C-alpha cells in the first residue's frame, strides 16, 4: 500500500518545506498533497521531487501546475475540460490527474451516474492520464458513523471499478485518511492519505 502525506496549510503549522524534506528523505512516502498550486510550487522550488497532488486546482493556476510538474485533482467535468484544454494548449499529453468520487460528503466529486460519460471523455483524449481514483471518508474517526463509512467504501468501489473496467490502464485507489488507516485496514486499497496522524 502506497502512502500520500498531506502537507497543506503550512504542514499543519510545522512548515510544509521542512516536513516535506523529512518525508522525501525517509523514502517511505510515494506522494505529497497540498491544497493549492502555490503550495506545490513552493515545494518544487525547495527541491522537493516527489509527486505532488493539488487538491484544489484553480483555473488560473493550471499553467503553474503544468510548469511545475504538479498533479491536479479533478472533481467535475468542467475541471476536466479546463485541464485538458490547458495541456493541449501547451502541446503536452499523458499528464497525471486524480479523479475524485463523491461517496457521501456532498462537497465535490463525480457520482455513479457520471461514470459512463467520464470514461467516454477520458478515453477520447490523450492530454491526461488517471493516476488515481479517490474519495474521502466523512466520519471514519467515530464509531457511530461506521455504517456510513462502509456505505461510502462500497459506493467508491462500485464507481472506481466501473472506471477501471473501461480504462486501458489501472489507476491507484485510495479513500483512507488518518482515522481510516487506523480503523479500516480493509479499505487501505492501493494507497492511503496520512495527514494529522503524521504528528
């Protein structure tokens, strides 16, 4: 199981560059994730070479994302079109992106009914490649929400499997945050996202 470490918000106050250097030097971490492109650019300028996921990639920052080898989270068809357009404008292709499934938090992400259209669009272009498919557990830290956590995981797997079945390659799957890592080993899948648990 691979590991993504969340180093957004100034590394939760510890210092994103400092903690990222420690994580990179450890050799134990596969990805880093930050909130916005500027955070990723700061890490690149500090010599961080690990893959970096941008969780909230603003349209105005897409050039920065591409120029600094950062990997955007895609949570809507509009976001997908924006990144495809930016990549094609630069004459690039096969840029890694991360597809977010909304499994119950109802913030951002694709739904089960979006999968057929999403697959058709992904397979109809060469600008981006899906590096991972992920979702976020809403209440994995509280036992009272365990039934909902299992529902989320089942919904996520259904969506992810329908995508994987139609793609010519297999992206990584991840849903576990810190509490999920501790409490739901059956949902570790291909990767987990460690945040406040690092400390």
